[in-house]
């Protein structure tokens, strides 16, 4: 279970902002490039090897290194605290906390041209080049952002889907214009309590005030009238869930297909609801009586508990909606439903079927899971806690969704996350899954060059070609 109040709260609104940019301003930007690493394009895939993290000094800003044992290109994309942050039309300052938002929030725009960071300096909302990582944009002056995400469609590539109180908007951060707006029936807490996502086509979003939840169809399609027609579904109190220990909402989200609403309660109790497309009303989905779980009942829509989880479509199962996360019924190493469970679990939403994705033998404990690789379905990206001597200790690993327990191993996060939420890696892949962004204070196996209070963004790049 994630700690409360940590998911989406942005830094204080930026003092530095940019005016709208002219068409084509992103074209032909220079970049610092990448170096050729000996293992580029050849990811380590042995799931059984225990890989110690050698001491590696923290890389300089925008200076790639190739740390062992992975040998992949790693770049620090945030400069040191107090250093000037140069934007095309403004100046700012890098802060001691300059990193992405969260593992379930895709930082790259749909076209890959921009990457969103949070910065404790100024501007507080920062967009860097998606390829070179050079700073490009601060917050537009009239953008009252609260909790926002990139629109996932290339046709809206530079628009942020933003929620603040009763205001839901689409905002283009390049032209500094609001492109769509809805007034909500009551104030809500971020996008799905801060951990929600929109459907993969960018059409549906689920919102909540911590007790009630409802859906918005942001892009109505025939037979419904198109936007600006407003399609907002009825609100339902989802806290009356029938679990004796109570049901306090952690997050809500629509599934990638838009067919289901998922409500996660504190303790990682997960409940699935069917959505009625015509009305956007929703009701608990009855699951097969034999579906494995540990809280609530399958008949009431409760599936197996998974923590720090993310949803995607499974290409090995007809693109079924699934959720992947930490095994949270405390059955790792045991046989459940005829399967030996590891610490990373996949659950199919339509019927609650479970699939272990890792082997529990000498496995470190996973921290967060991300499936933001929407253009490379079939993998979930996991950041693991440090556990010297165990497999995947402090690693960023992709696990395959076919149940084969195949893996791809990317990097050590080298971050000391002890009692420090923002120090957690929160690894998140690019849409094509070839790069992974994470946060680190470089305090683990960092050759004494890190600082606990300095948290910065890093990217590991598996692409073998040189920079364009």
C-alpha cells in the first residue's frame, strides 16, 4: 500500500513561465547525444542470476555512462541544485528534488517530443526534450494545474489532461491553450485520487472525492454527440463495500479498454465494476466463485490483492484488461490455484484469474510496477527494493506477461529510499519500452558521490543506434 497524500501533489505553482511557442519550434533541436555502450541493445535476460551493484560514481548532468553489469546507457537528466536552468524564453533554477511524478504516470508525451518533470526549484513544472533531455518549457502562465497526465493519443500529443477541484481540462502546453473543459458535479481529489489513468484511447477517466466515484466520457463517439457535449456519469458511493475491516479509497481508475472501473481500497483490496457504456453507471462485477483472493468475495467483484499495481492490456490473452503488482495476500512461495506464486502477480479483471510472473526463489521484494509501455504491450516494469544477495536486488526489471517468467534487466536504481518517499525509484518505461526513467539520490553503491537530500531523474536507454 502506498502512503497517503504522496501521489500527485505538485510543487507550488511556478514563478517562471513561458508564452505560447510558434508552430515548428520543436523541430531540429540540437542534442547532447548518446555514447555507444558495449551491451547496447542486448539486455541481460537471465532470471536466475544474482547481480551485485558495483560502486559507480554519479554521472555528470547529461553525460552518459555505461555502468556494469548491464552495460547500458545511463544519463542523469537533472542538473545539480542551484544550477541555472536555461529555457528558450526564460531562466530558472534546478532544485534538490528534480524528478518525474510517479510510476503510473507516463512522463513522455504521445509523440515522444517532451518529457515532464517536477522541480523543487523554478519552474516547478518542467518539460524537457524527450530525446536530448535539454530543458524546453516551463508552466504556461494561465495553466492552473492540479494533477495532470499527458493525453495518450498522438493527435493530442502536447495536451495535458488536468484535474483541479471541479475543473477538468485538456491543456496544450506548447500553445498555452485550453482545448476542452468540463465542470464536474463536485470537487475531486486528483485523477482518480492521484493514481488513476485515462483509458488507452484517452476517452474515459474515473474521478473521486474519496467517497463517491464517477466517469467522464471526454471524447464521445457515435451514437453519442461529440464534444462539447458533456457526458458525465452518475456518482456512486463505493465505500460501502461489505468488507468488515472497512473500505477507505486509495485510488480509482478506468481500465485501459474503458470496460471496467477499478477501486483500490487501503490495504490493496481491489474491486472490479462493470461500466454501462450508455449511461456510464457502474456496478460490482460478479466473478467466478473459485477466483483466488484474500479480501471481500468474488461475487462482490473482489480480485486478488496486488500492491503498487498498474493496469494494461495483455497481448498474450486477446488484449484482456489486467493489473500487475506486488503479491499482497502473503502467499509468495506457496501454491495457490495450482500455481507457485512469486512476488510479482498478474490478475485478469474480467474473471480474477491469477498468473505469477516471477519465481519466488531468492527473489527480492518488488517496490513499484509500471505498465506505461503502451506501444510495447506484453511487459511490466518493476523496481525492486535493495536486498543484497537476492535476485533483482535494487534492480529495474521488465517481466513478461505470458507467464513464462522471462525478464529483461536494465539497471540498478542506486537510491536509498529509507523513510523518503520522493527517493523511491518509481521506475517508468517510455511508451515503446526501450528507455526507463527513474529517481535516485545515488546513495547505494554510488562510490560516496550521492547525497540523500538530492533526488534526480535518470534514464537508461537500450537503443543501440547513436543519437539523431
